């Protein structure tokens, strides 16, 4: 009963954490277009959030293992995000928008690795943690849907800040269990070296994906005539599928974590083949559902493989920061390609680089047994 209560608290906190992030993140290209007409500057602005997350997730993920207390980092992250995302409301020009996006990246990076590790460690049967972590996808769904209902690019900043405040309230009742400190020097370097093929394939895959997410909302709106709420519907197909599949992984999908990760990487290719061919906004929905499925496989497969065999916050911090690195490179790449060619050329770039990612992922070997215990 106690474990169920803890899991429900973590589910609720995770839900509001990712609702607060997603409600702003998905629509940032459109928000950025309100302060600059340059597609290249839009790419830089989208990248600034993730650039800040890179160092934040690596630094605070490692410190969560070293200090032996994940809950403190989770609480500080929620408070910081409530302030940083709330300040978006007052950003009237591109300089101010850059500053608040960087602050939001730092604040969110403080808590993301610690939250994933906390959810994993709260479950004796580790595969059940997938049902808890799945609420990050449900949070993205809620945030995107809320943005569509609000249909106001200013109001979403206030909803975002409120989400983090509510999430923080759930963390107050979360227990702070004793945690073994991981103090060995050079741990970060060892984790990266040991899992280099996983991180490299993840990086390449997400560079392609982040490139597309930078131009897709603008493409749907400008080229295909979608309204803000219609863009929300398209993205809801993504997050709903991810949520369902992450829960199925706890009971029905019984394949190794490494295999899940490879499936997630390889099948992403078909998403961007489809998006390159659509002629109306609603045609994007089945492909966004597919990308939600691939995300569920690679996120759960990759993170669980890492946490079974490495210090947990350190490895999940590197996983998250790898995504952040890709989300720096991807938008800048997308802005450059779209500026020189067109939006569809970005899709072709994504297809090519994700094929390379899948080839790299084939080098990841399954461990003989779990090497890292609580």
C-alpha cells in the first residue's frame, strides 16, 4: 500500500512536471516567430533551452548520485521551473526570450535525472516503474491539449508556471529514502565510454527528430493551414500512443531493453518518410502516433538498460543531456536547411541521419546480467 501511495505521488509530480514543460516547448517555434521573422534565429531560440539543459542535467544528475538525496534536486527543480516559465509571460523581445529559455533549461535539468531515478528506485519490481515514468507522456499530452484549449500564446506561460507549483505540492509528501552515495571519481566518463554506442545512436536519432520538431508546427500552420488547436491534436496523437505503450511495457511487452531501444531508433525513420509526403494537417496524425510509439520504446529501453548497469542519476542525466545536445544541434540545422532549401528538405535530412543512428545502435550489446544494484 505504501509503494502504491509513493508511486501515485511520483506519477502526479511527473505529470505536472512534463505538462509544464510541454505546453511551452511544442509551441516555442510559433512563439519565437512572434518576435523574429528569421527562421535561423527561431532555430537558435529553440536550441537555447536545450543548450542550458545539457550542462544542468550532467552536473545535477551526477550530484544527485554523489549527495545521496534525489528529492532535494526534484523540489529545487520544481520551484526554479515555476519561476523561470512564469517569467516567459514578460518576454516581449528576442533577447528576453533567450534569457528566460536558458533559465528554464537550467531549472528543468536540475530535476529530470533525479525524477527518473527516483521513480525507478521506488519500485522493487523494476519493470513496474514504466507505468510511473509513462506519466511524463501523459503530462506532455495534457500540456499540448491545454495549449490548444487556451489558444493564447500568453496564457500558456501562466498555465505552465501553475503546473510546476502543483507538481511541487506533490513532492512535499514524497518520502526521502536513504540512498547509497556514488563517490567514485571519473564516473561520468566511464558511463559515457561504456555506453558510447547507445548515446551516439540516441544523439543522431534525436538530431533528426529535433530538426523536424523545429519546423513542423510552422509547416502545419503556414503550408497546410492548421490552427493552433489542430496542431495540438496532431501532437496529442504522439503523446497518447507513448503513454499507452509505456504502460504495456510493464506487463505485456516482454523483450529486452536493448531490443526496445533499437526498435525505437530504427522505426523512427518511417515517421519522417510519411511527414515528407503529407498534403493536409490531419495526415500528420498517424505518423505522430508512430513517433510516440518509437519514443516509448527507446526512452524506456534506453533508460532502464542504463539504470540496470550504471549509477542511476548519472546515467539518466547523460541520457537526458544527450537529448538536449541533439535539441541544440537539430533546431540550428533545421533553420539552416529550411533557409537554404525548404521545410521538406529537413525531413530528408532527418531520414538520412536516423538511418545512420540505427546502424550505430546495432553495435549495442545485451548485458549478461544486471550489474548495478540498489
